[in-house]
């Protein structure tokens, strides 16, 4: 059949257990349904394509692309409106990536092959099934069952099919979904408020150095955005020196560049994800193989200023000072290591790159494509550095560090609260789907819709 997709074509009349008892997931849902059911559809039918990064961790799809069916039919995973899709590969699975698929073009979607798709059978609550897949018992057992080499481990299809639960029956499953949706909504609202607070702190922190310099030392008090405008406002007693005269810029190792080498060593290396704005995230540092003779070319040294070459606009030029947290450690080619000739300049230069005028410099001097940007080592070297006399520079840094200490304390508390709420969410989900919470007084408003 050509033309538009019709969701009613996909009705599944399979009989399913309605009463409570031990049941495997494959009896509650079709696992990875075949795309052959689309064989009668016109090849030019518009469908949704969802990259893995656009699957959220909250049961929602963040964004989709519209493509013709013929473009995605081969080589991608098929799902339809109302299906549940979860990542099966590490670390996306552990991070909880997945969604209840809603709002698909013509009710049809495709995505990476690194997905498992579950289609709830008649009468089974989609929301209840989603919560089963987010519960701690399922997540823990799935991680144990993973197969494959390090970094490429996947949850096997047979594990999903044969995972057993104590099914409470259709009616109770809908009540559990209603109960958890309401409770989770409150938790999500609190988490969102805390994340908004963290965003405001980041914005305030970025503006602080600009304010200190402008309002503390410059006669010019009007707001500025561009670096060139800012340079005209700094006191005449300050020097303005291009970075290339103050530091060397070291480029990093290219991933996969030494695959043909017979003798290699494994060394920790920093990626863009490790280099945040004003701090490091070393929770997930990977290793890379390269010849022993090449290691010194990419080694990081204490006092190096790490700067991201690019990625999303918010990653462009962001960085911090490396203090030898891991030894030895190298960096990938998307992270520059700026090595000042005088380490007394490291913290100052790093703070400057966190300010709005310098972020503006990175953006206007970058090569840009849709939502992505990169800046070259040449443009980094041409970066104008404002350099106050030492006593003024030390005074500004001391005041900055004092204020940032307060902001850091607030951020740490907010992140701790988010972590506690995330743990509470999973504990609540686990308790509800395993029958530890009595939800019998919850009205099952969703029962009639069989969602």
C-alpha cells in the first residue's frame, strides 16, 4: 500500500496473561518487532529518524529528523508509535537512554541498531512496562548479562525476552503507572528547578571576571560583549599580548591514528567530555593505544591550560588548568594543551577564557556548521591576552576565587540534592513495580486507554 501509514494496521491480537503471576517480558511485549510489516508502504513515506543522542533518560524523545522510508529501511532499527525503545550498548544503557516513542511522523520511526524495541501487548500498560525497564533489578541484571569487548558491550535480546517479573495484572499495572507518573512528576519538577539554578550559577560565574575587571579597574562601565570592545576598555597600564608570545599550543593524539602499529602502550587520555568550563570531569577517563615513542608528544604537564577545539557551541574553547590529576595522561586532538612559559599566567589565562568576551572571540573565529563549531590552533595562538600588573592580577584572582568558592558550595549542594532525588526516583520505581508499595487506592484513569 502506498501513501500514509495507518497505525490501526499494526493491531496485535496476541493473547496475553491478564492475571498476576510470574511472566517473561516476551509475553508482555513483542521484542524487536520485524520491519516487514511495512512492506506495503510507499518507499517515499515520511518517517521519523531518531539518533541515539536524541533519546532522553526521562522516557521522551528530544528531537527527530524526517526522512523517506527508503532511506532508513535498511541498516536501522524500526519502531512505531507507542513502542518502547531502550539503548542496549554501554554506556548509553547504564545512562538510561530510551523513550516511549511518541509523535513519530506517520507513526513510524527508525534509529540506531543499538536499540531494543518493546511493543506492549494488548492490555499491558506502556508506562508500567517502561518503569520495569528503568527499575534497579532490571538494570542490574541486564548489566551483568552484557556481552562483548570492553566499551562495546550490549544487552542480549534473549535476556530482554526471558527477563521475568511478578506481573500484577493489567488493572494493577495501570494503577502503578498512574501512581508513578504522579510521583515522578514531582521529582522531575524539583530536579528541573535545581538544574535551572546550576545554569544560572554557570552564567553568573562566567560574567564575574568581566564585572570585576570592568567595574573594578576600568573607567568604562557600560556592558560589552565582544573582545575587541572589551580590550578598548581596560586600563592603559595593562598589557595586551597575543597568546603565542606567552605560551605554546600543543595539539593532541588522533583516535585510531596508530591502529597499524605493532608495539603500543595504553595511556589515559582526556576527551572533550572530560574538559568542562572551569573544571574537569574525570569520572570516565578512557585509555588509548599508541607507540611508546609517541607518548611524550602528547603528555600533559601541571600548569597546562586545557581548551576544547570545538563541538557544540557551548564546548567551544571551554577549559581549565591541568594540575597533574592523572600521571601520565595525554589529550586527544580535539583538546588543546596551552603551556604558558610562565606558570604564574596559567590560572589568569584560564579565567579569561571563561569570560563572555573571550567566549565571543572563540565563536566569531570558529568554523561553523549546523550546531557545531571548531577553532584552529592558529586562532588560539592569536588570542589577545589582557595582562594586568602582577599585584592587580593577584587581587582579581583572589576576589574571583573567594566568590567562586561560595558558588561552588551552592553548586555542590544542588548536585548532591539532584543525586539524592535521582536515587529516590529509582527506589520508588523499583518498590512500586515489585509490589512493595500498595497503590490499590489509586484510580486507574488510564485503564480505558490501554496506554
